[in-house]
């Protein structure tokens, strides 16, 4: 089945579905070209968080983009209104497959016929989300990392994606200060996340086995590699509940992975130590942030 590619992109909004940590950051990145971004979330608290985050970071983020111009963000709890006229809709809801299947059915039903439907999922390929989608040719994985500091985006087909959709995104996303890369075949974990998952899992194992502490691992990482935050700080930023969901998904696909990292994460999550969003995780110094 052929599809129509979106036209007049510069005059059409982008819709972000989900106002959590990554949803608000995705919205921020798309407000760098003077256009309109709409964010849908049923939670008023999540919507306000996204508005505050974009307002606080807009000027600095726009400055990172060559020729960047601040755009606008609208939020609401009506998905049909949020999708009206959009050329791109990016799903950024929690990493639960049944929820993603439901959301993609709604996106397919409510969006314009030429809207590109993307998932920011870090662990599920979109081929597993399209049971209720009539036009899988317009569906794509568009996995963001932690913008604005890291502006990499990985693109991946659902197995039926029209190559013209991928090519359009590869051409368009750099205008928002993003660096897109295409995964040339379906891969759980995409490109970098497959590499990062192995590193992260071994760091968790070192702590789970009592060999070291999160703080010492991070400090060694920073000194040895000369980089910014270490793995445990980064996991706190993502959210330890999200990290645990991802690890559980990997474990289902790859039997034999060590259980220690998941046990360690589960203990922290059960104690309410989710990272930055709960004020404490592997570190306890987020309450004033």
C-alpha cells in the first residue's frame, strides 16, 4: 500500500504523546525552528512539568541549533485535538507493550492520513506495536536519547516502513539540531543501546555482587574516560523504573542474562528510589533539583 508523505512541514505542528522525562525533552527539541509543538498527556501534572521544562531550557537549546528560532508549546488532554494537522506524532509513553499497541491504534485512527507515526521506545521495535494500525508503512522507531545535551536520534523501520519516510526524517531532523542515524535492520536496542545495555548491565552486576558502589563506579568512569556523568547518574536521570522495564524486556528476549542487575534495580524501585524524578535513586542529592 502506498502512502502520502507529509507536505508543508514547516507550517505544521509536531505532536508528542506523553509528557514524562523524555516526552518533555522531545517537545523541547522540536521547539527550535519557530514552529508549534503540541504535547498530549492525560495528567495535568505531567503537562505542567513539560511546559516548565521547555520554558526553562528553550533559550539555551535554541542557541545550540544553527539558525534556531524559539517556537511554541501547547499542551492538552484531548488526543484528537493534539494530532490535528500534525506532520509527525512521536509516542513517548511508558515502556509497556499493551499500552503502546493501544496508543498506536489511536494515533492511526485520529491522525491525518499523511502523519508520520513514530515511537521513542528504547527497547521495543515498532513491529511489535502495530497490531491495530492500518498503515504500518508510515510507522517508524525514532529513539531519542537525553536531549538537549545528547542530540542523537536513531531511526528504524517496523519491517514495512516506506523508505521514503526514513529518508524524509534523515533529511529533516538535522534542521532541529538533531543527528539522525538509521538502523538498517530491526534490532532490539537499536545501535547504541545494544552497546550501552551491556555496559550498564555489567556496572549493575559489579554493585549487585558487592564489588563496588555506584559512586565509585561513576568516579572511575569519569576519570578513566574523561566524560560527564557515569552510568549510575545516567540511570537515575532516565528513571530506575524505566531501566528495570527495559532490563526485564531484554531478559525475556535473551534468556540467560544475569538476574543480579534486575534484583538490584527492583530493590531500589520497591523502596521508591526511582532517581531524579523521586528525589533519590542511586544518589540522594536530587531533592532540591
